C-alpha cells in the first residue's frame, strides 16, 4: 500500500490498495501507448519536432492516468472539528421557590440568570431546563409546579449528556425535594462538577403545619374509618390551635369534629387520629384544618383536603364447608386481603347464614357423602349464584357430576392420589403470570381421590393433575359458565399446603394468592351487559395529572364498533359543563380531557347506535397536591453536599457573576477536538473526469486540425 500526503494542512492523503511498484506498469503503459502511436509516425513530419512530442506526452498522460485509476486509489481526508463544552443550567420551578420571591425579586432574579446564560454562551454551549413535577427544556420563572423532583433533573442530565462533552451543571434550587430519590444518590453518577445555586431561606420561621396525613383511599359504606395526621409546629411554643375536620359537599362545608391542641415547645410534633363514619357512597371530600396562630409566616400548609372513595359494592362471600378444615382458613385469609370482599364461614350441619345475603359461595367438600346439601344447592340454583366446588375425600362425586357440566369423575373415595399442578397453555379466561406458571408445579402436592377425571362440556381447565412424575390430562381446576352462572371445580383438598409452601420458598403468598384471587374474581364477576361503557383509570386524581377516558360500543352481536360519534360531558359541583367528543382509536374510543381543578365531578357519556340513544354515567374527584407547603425551610445542606461530592461549589445569588471566571480557572471545562476520517474513491472526483476528457479531447483536436484522425 502506498500513501501520498496531498495536503498537509487539511490532512488529505492518496492511498493505493496495491503495492507501490504497480505504478511502474502505469508508466510503462503510458510510454508504450505513446511510442506505438508517435515513434515512427510520419503524419506530422511537416510540423515542428516539439509538436509530435507534445502529442506523445498527451497520450502518455491519458493512458497512464487511466491505468492509475485501475489501481483503485482512495482519497482519505481527516476532518478536525472543535466542539464547545456543554454547560447545563437547571432551574427549580416549584411553588416553594416562588413563595420566597416578591414580584420585584422574581424579575431581578430572572435578569441575573439570563445575564449569566449570555456570558456563558460566549465560550460554552448552554442548555437550559426547568424542573419540578417533570423536566422541561428552556428556562421558566413561573414557579407553579406542585412538587419538586431534583433527582429526576440530575438523572435527565446523565441520560442526555453522559456521552457528550458535558463540562458543568448549574442547578438553582432551595434544596427541598418531595418526589423521587435523594439527589445525592443520583448526583454521584455524573462525572462533572455541579454548581448549586442556593435559593430560599434557611431560617426556621414561626409556622404551624399538617405534615402528613394517612388514610385509606377506599372504604365501604357503613364502616368506620381512621384518619391519622401528623401536626408540626416550629418556633411556636405557648400557642394554641384547633384541629377542625369538615366534610365538603359542593359549596356546603359541614363541621364534623373540633379538637383543641396546645403547642408546648418550639419543635412541636403531635399525631392525631380521627375516626369517622362512611355515611354515603361515592367520593367524599374531607378538609383538615388548623386555626392560625399569632405571627405565623404562612397558613397555606394549615389545611389539607383528602378524598375517600366510599363503596357500596363489597361482594359478600360465604365459605360453606362440610366440616372444619385447614383449607378454610387459608382461603379466608387470602380473600380478606382484597378490600372488596367480605368473607364469612359456616358449616352445612348447622347453617346459620342467610344465602340471600351473599354474592358468591365456596362449597368445600359439598355435596358430601354424609350431607347432600340439596336445600342449599336448590337455593343457589334459583338465585343463579356463582360458586366454586372444592372436592376431597368427603365429596360425593356422583352428585357433583350432576351439579356442573364441566368435569365427569369416577371414584369410590377409598384411595387417594398425591397430585401436583401443571398450568394449561391454552387457558384464556384470564391471564396468569410467569411466576405462577414456573412456580406452581413445584408446590407441595394436594390430595385427590383415586379415579378417572375427564373434561366435558365447554369449560376451560386452568390446572391439570400431575401424579408422581406423570403429567396427565385429568382436570384439577376447571371453570366456565352454564345457564348464566359461573361455576368452578377444584378436584383436590389441601390447598393450605400451597400457601405454606409459597411462604417457605418465596417469603410471601403471591403465587397462591394470584391463583385463588383470580379464580374467585372471574367466577364472582358480574358481567356488564351494557352496549356502551365509559371507563377511566381511577376515581381520585391529583390536580396536576391529566384525566383520560376510554369507551367501548358493542353492536347486537356484541362486536366492538366505533362508527358513530360518541361524547362525554363533565359537570363540576357548581353545575358547569365541559363537553368533549371522543377520538376514535382502532375499534374503541379515547379522550384525554386534560387537567381539571380540585373538586368533585360527574360525567355522562352518550352515543347514538342503531337509532338508539345509549348513555353511561359516572363520577370522579380531583384532589389538591400540597407537598410544596409542607416544608418552608430551605435545605442548603443538601445542595452543599451535592456540589462537594461532584467537585463543584455552593453559590449564592451575589456570587453568580463570578461563576464564568470560576469555570475558566478550574480548567475542567474544555473544548474537545473531534477527528473524523473520510475515505472516498478518487474515481468519483468530477475534476478528474474533466481532466482526462481534456487530455483526450485536446489530443484528438490537434490531430484532426493538422490532418490526421
């Protein structure tokens, strides 16, 4: 390979892909071509001798150049580019920053930051961001975000610039963060100095606040529920306040309780628990407020509104057993974890419960050999109550065969099999996690009567029996729907061993609870037969999150369609309406209605389908986000640690003007030179084509002009 440096300044070089002695053949080709044409040629004998030599030279250059191109020469260029270092300016735009600024101070601060940006842009590539509830590009001085997430800002810088020439990060904040992880953990990832700009006031002010509130998001109608709140006071000794609990219904505020509180020290902390009654269904709004104390710096954190969804749809489940059994306790403990289940137990020999009060029944070893439970079964059939049969050694399988259409069994209940479970691959009534598919087959075996079990009818089997090491097609857990009633059959007892084994292996009951809860959820679910349905993700939203509605429309064959236009109208507690038209997505509807103010709302979805007006009603609430008012003292200590661990400095507003000089003196923020190598085939150069064309054209012209061809 032979390389010629053509342009030392631009670092361009010509490289041949063949040995350099191949150039001799190019020269010889040119010489031979010229000699053959002009050495003994008498065509131009009347011309001057130099003329023939000139023509020979043109032919030599043309042939030599063509031969040279056959060696596939490459032109390599080394491009040098200098990039400025990147400096990121990140501004906290949460409410706690704005609370410390007057309008005049805000304007002055904006001028300081923008002037700093202009100075830095002379030597650096400056990128600006605002952060609070989320990270946004560009500087903002509105300070309206309800939360502050410093770690997300640092993580965003790492994600976007860790592989670039990042020189420094300038982060302006008061050090208060109420979302995300500790910024010190995230900041350790960055290999560049962070210069923190300390905003806010670190002086503890006289303040009274509701620091935290703990309450259930969902309670059930008629229950009592607890609200626990932490009350703190700073520099407020020898003061008195009243804790007032009120219920808000539209514009009406009804006081429920009033609790006096004495503040007996400067660093005061007290926990209060309030017990209330869930008196009416729906989302209920409660207000917790502390009366103002003399000299208090702010009262915005004295009040906290909470929303509680009071449900009247709790499903009542009866576990009806032939006799006491460990399975009963395992089932009851698992189902009671779900807030929407109320579980009772009873025994067939001394039945005290009224079946009409229940929505779902688990029949444990019923009908049994000793008790046919015919009266109970007749009542369940009349009410079309969904149920789960759990079989065992006391079960009368001949009677059970006639009570459900999904399995057929032949057993004499004298011998048993120890059976493990294998998960069916084609089951589609609900989804099962990979943890269940992989973990359940390893669980301790259950006890099943010896005999033949066969799938019949249109049920679906979730679990099959594995006897010893043989995977059979004997159904272990089968379920389906018959005459509008959902029925499940488990052909074994001893599922309490699954719960114990799950905890022994995994230190939790997740696998057992998933199988049981999803089975009961499917069997007890009341199917919605409405052709038009509107849904949203939850009943209580934060005031800073968008609300998204989805809708489905079914035709007479219960096939999804979205041909007609559908609408949804939101109404607030004052009666003001907000209409929206659904967007069509695939075969369904969807609409993001955006962010709404704090309050209670109802909605009504409507659509015209096949000449029929269909509607769907519901409600939701929007609760305030008050995190920024819980902390009024700036945390400059965190900012100092964040700066020091990265090699930066903590700066105050009067030191910002010196920051450009500080960056320059530190010497770590430097431009980076990037060298890029570009290779081109020389045969693609246009000027080379025109040069070769000129040589051949000039020779042809001279020969023609002087009488040859």
